[in-house]
């Protein structure tokens, strides 16, 4: 019996009680980083200890979105995440190079950088969201190998082209046994600020239909919104404020964690 007890202790110690959730998309520019930032803030507001890894080597935007421009401290090669004003701890590939410098990394370098971010001192973080680059490349594969994510969230616009690529992203997670938590449809519907008429620049309902076809949960949709874009650019995530956008992110975060 003592032997079994020891095994159990060893197993608990090797797997910290922490959920790593990858946020991916097939295409770029669908709002994956914006969503990741706001979901992290919503989770922090709900009382979770949240970390965020910005692994988007093509456009690391989390330092801007979360208004955290400091460089991470390091001790013996171990990085310490930067505190953001929104209760989310952040490490970004963008923090590893100077502003404006291209992250022209080949696969192994990107994988090395990602490893540093994963193996950082995340302290007592309960959830770590990982903002992935778009697509199904080296960074995705490295993350799956090194961090064994507990789940993946897929962001898409309602547009067919984006959805075809979202299906590829889902396929990668499925083939590597990462549970797909669901699809979020972003930029669905736009209310004209002048006449109030609702239009659908990227179509409508496409992501929900795709989720049904691919047999993954549909977690919800967010409208195209000028105020969301403006406050995101200004480093004040809507999820940190009050109003319908904050409520929408709160609901999405809840559904993602269910
Ligand atoms: P990705 O990470 O998929 O490349 P981003 O999160 O960087 O996408 O978003 C791309 C651009 O679209 C940004 O300027 C962002 O502010 C804007 N954006 C994202 N979601 C919305 C939305 N729902 N309404 C309006 N603008 C949005």
C-alpha cells in the first residue's frame, strides 16, 4: 500500500493543478489576440489566478492590449512574468526582442523562445492562456509537445475562408489529442452607428454551422464593434470595464472553463 501511496504523490507532484488553454485560429486578423486578452481579464475578474503567454511570433500584441510594457525579470535563465494592470501575469515573445524588431525566427528558435515562456516562474497561476500564431505551424506543434495543453479554443470570423482554416486548426488539435473546447465567432454583425441598421460584413452564422458540422461546441459570438477596437488599441480591455462587452467576455470565459 505504501508503494501505491508513493506513486500517487509522485503523480500529483509532476502535474501541477493548472490548466493550459491554447487559443488558436486558422487565419490571422480574426481577433484571436483581442479575445485572449479579454478572456484572461474576465477570468481574473472572476477570481482566477491567470497567466497569459503571447506566442504570436508574427504579431505579439499582448503587451499593447494589456498595457504592460515592462521587460520580464530573469533569474538564472528563469523568467518572471510581468504584472499587468488587470490582474493577469504576462509573458510575450515580443518582450524578448526590442520594439519594432522582426521576430524572423526559424522553427527551432521559435520553439526555444516558447519553451522559455512555458518554463517561466508562473507561481500559483491556475489558468494559463496561450495566444498562438495563426495556422498550424512550428509554434503550435512545440506547444503541444512541451506543454500538453488541457484544451484549445478556436477563434474564427463567420467567413467561409476563415472557417476552412479554422477546421484545419481543429484537426491539428484533434490529431494530437488536445480537447477542442469550442469555437468563438468574432466580428459577427455590425450595427451602423448612424442609422442603427445591422449588417454582416463577414457573413453570419458560419462558425456556429461549422461547429455543428465538426462536432465541437459553439461558445458564442461577438459583434464587430468600433469601441472594442478603440479600447483594445488603447490598452484598456473592454472585459475590465462595465457594459455588454464585459458581460459577453465574462460569459464566454465561463463557458470556456466549463
Ligand atoms: P489576431 O490575433 O487574430 O490576428 P487581433 O486580435 O490582433 O487578431 O485583431 C485584429 C484587429 O481587429 C485588431 O485591430 C483588433 O482591435 C480588431 N478587432 C478584433 N476583434 C474585433 C471586433 N469584435 N470588433 C472590432 N474590431 C475587432
